[in-house]
C-alpha cells in the first residue's frame, strides 16, 4: 500500500472523520467493510475466498485507501480507494472495453494515463445506513450535520469524495476513471458530477459502465451550478491546489481559498 506521510490529512463533518487509511489496523478496517458489502451483502465476490473477512486484491498495493470513521464511537463507516498509475494498469482495463475515442484508457502504461487514477471499492458500512430512506450508499446529513451541504449527497459518500478530491489535487492528477453500476451513476449525476460514459455496459462484479471525469470540468460545473458544494470541497485544501478561478490575483500563498460568492441555484 502507498504510504504518504506520518500524519494523513483529514476531512471532517459534524459526525464523521475522513482520513487516509495508513497502517495495518486502519487498512484492515477498510478491507473489512469491503468484505461485508461486496462479499456478504451484495454477493459480488465469493466470501470463501477471504477466510479472514478482509477483501483485498493486488491493486491495493498501488492504491491510496480512504476511510471514514464516526467521530464519537470511532467505528469505521465507509471506504474508497484511489488506484494510482503503475505498470500493472487499472482493473477497469481488465473488465471493460472502450469507445474509439478512449481506446487509450484500455492500454496499461499509456502516457496519457500518467495523471489518471481509477476510483473503486466505494463501500458504506450497513451500520451507518439504517434510516428508513437510506440506500446502499447511505443517506443525507444527520440532524446537526450542517458542515455538509444537503445537496452534496449521502453523508459518508460526500465526505469520501471530498477527500478523494483533495488527494487528487495534491498529486496533480487530472482525471478519474470508474466503472459504475447504474444506481451510483444516477446518484452522482443528480449531485452534479460530470462523469462521461466511455464504453458499453460490462460484467464487472455485476453490470457496470466505464466512465471518465475531468477534474477541471467538474470544478467549473460546481462553480456555475453547485457553488455550495465547491465551497465545501475547497474548504481545508491548501490554496496552491485550489482552482485558479477561486483565488484573487492578490491572494498570497498560505491563505485560505476564497469562498465562491452566491448561492446554489437548485440543485466500482
């Protein structure tokens, strides 16, 4: 697993903390949630393959793992991983085919993929989606969770995506690849994520479609249409990594990014 510093950056809401999972204990928490969701609950992977109840694969060695914990009882609530570019490539390349305009996405080691990552293994622990309207991805912020805009989506997923954004910006990465089932794609589309399909539906632990997202396009969309979400995302991000259009020409390095003026007009 990729280790990047002794004190991982954190993202907070009123109820949850979101951190890089570093060390054996934190990684085991992430792998345990994956086992519970992908093996026991949804049946995507055979439980018998993981006698220790920790779901892992070879791509974990070239991944940055994100973990959500409840701030009061410290129980693990959700996880996600960023698979970094490597000679091994990305798992989506093993399971999906790509449209002619994106054939390079299926070629491990292609130079264009040096600043791409694959986002995968998003999972929310069942313990934290017990409310009547919760889905497999959880639900909106709990009462008093004002640190998270309602329009940002399910509470744990939104925090994981915010930390994903921070980790992406800090590394100079430009694109996300992801293979998504339709329910997740529709959820993220409603929020405003600018994922573009780049291939047909494939059987990758169930029917999924490969998508690509350009970070700059997403930032500009949120700037124009979902400003509260962009404000939430850049909060806590070092100013040198914030979108250039959020900084005035006189903003010195080391100060917080300026908040975006205005409200929010509507809304694997």
